[in-house]
C-alpha cells in the first residue's frame, strides 16, 4: 500500500492554538463544548442531508460545512493534545491508513473515497498551507471513520 508520505510534500503544521490546551481541565472543558456542538451540527446535517441531494451528490450546505468544521476542530485538538510532537502530515497519514484498513466497508468504496480525497489534496496542496483547510478537502466519510471508529 502506498502511504501518504509518498504523495504529499508539505508538513502541514498544526496551528499553535491547538497546542495551548496542555492543561487537562481546560482541554476537558473545551472538548466537552466541542462535542456538544458536534452532536448538534451532526444532527442538523443528517436531518437535512437527504433534502440536498442533486445528481446523486450531496450538496455542501451550511449544515455540512458546520458539521465538518466541528469534526475537524475536535480531531485537531485531540491530535495536538495526545501527540504534541507530531505534525499535520502524520495526522493525514493516520486518517488515510485508518480508512484504508477498514473491514466493514466495501473495498471499491474505500478505494473510490480514498482516490478522491488524495486527488483533492494534491490538487490544492500548492495553494494551501493550513491543515484545517486541507482537512476540509478530505472526505467526510474518512473524517467520521477516524473520529467515531
């Protein structure tokens, strides 16, 4: 299996604000607030998801962007808190590896979502340095798989 390290060239440093939560109490309070926000935004997104399907593709609605943003913030905060010595490229590698090693999803779907995510990131890699924006290019399925599974 070809790893993400062979395809991406940037390190994608995680912004300093995510590392400012080294105090366990502050981290716990922030993560609880984000989890509450994530639950609300996930419910809003999935309640309205099927209203926004055009040509077998889901529109990127306000609910979609809000849900994906909440998910990305939680992933980044958890990652920075648990792995203070790693960079965004390591996170991308973890996301992709976990997605590629799934057992409960059809192999064809895994490959299609993987290929689309990699192409998206590589397409915009030269223009984007921000890990949050890079993660917005990654499929919601991959992000959900990483965080919820």
